[in-house]
C-alpha cells in the first residue's frame, strides 16, 4: 500500500525492452532505504525492486503492466514519481493508493496560475463514475484532490509543493498519465452490485 505522497523525483537511467516485458533502471536518493524484493511505486504502478547497484535499482515491467499503464512510454532521462511502500507505523498523509493503475489519462492542460498550476486530464469513461468533486485521485502516483469533474475531464489544482516534488510540473498537453481512482468507491460499487 502507498499514500500518494511522493518521496523522490527519480530519474530513468536505462530501459531494456523485450517483446513482452521491460527492465527499467532508476537512479534515486532513496537507495539506502530500498532492498531487493521491496515494493516501489513508479508513476503510480507498483513494481518490485529486483537489483540494486550504487545509486540505482532495477525493476521488471511485465506485459500486463505495459498494457494498462503509461510505463511503456518512458524514455531514458525521464523523471518518475517514486514512493516506497507505507510502513504500518507511519502517517497516512495522502489517501490509500494500491499502485494498481485503473487506466491511462491524457493531459489536456497544465497552465501556470498565481500560486498553483491548473492541471486538466481527460480520463477513461469507465472511470468517471468513481470520481467526485473534492474526492481523492492518484495521477502518476500523486495523491490529489479533485477540483472538478465534468463528463470525462478532471480539473485539479497543483500547489507549489506538488510541482516541486513530483514530475507533474513537466507534463504537457498530450502526455499520458496513470490514473488510480479511489479504492473505497470501487468496493462500494462491488458490494452494491452483489446485493442486487
């Protein structure tokens, strides 16, 4: 489990692509805290650190993850949002994030305001029923509060702290982002449907 509070804006230093998988190598300030086998969230997708070397680690990306996330579009030199798994004795400062990406959205706008950025994302139609105004959403692993949802367009306001600590400040129109909707909404839907 994760919280959506990004611990490091880490850098992709190599990508080895196979036909149905990839291995990414990421340079991070958090290496002293990572062990082989640890779960890590990379742009909101839960991966396993497989190999550590100096100031970087490697993670395997399987075919299903490549299909349902934006990780297949990463390039060497890209910055990614990195979060380590939540410890049971730590504060839950964001919201419950599983690292199970529900879909991929597309950035429509990332414009500078007086003290924030207006960040607008088109999300898959299948996810809109789980998104509500002032509700929680994870975009590329970042825990955010929905400012407004209209049809399949979500507007968020990114504060300076978020812009500094995450890669969202670098997103431009057309960029793909991983979306994870609120876990509680999905469970409520499942329970209601079973009741019928």
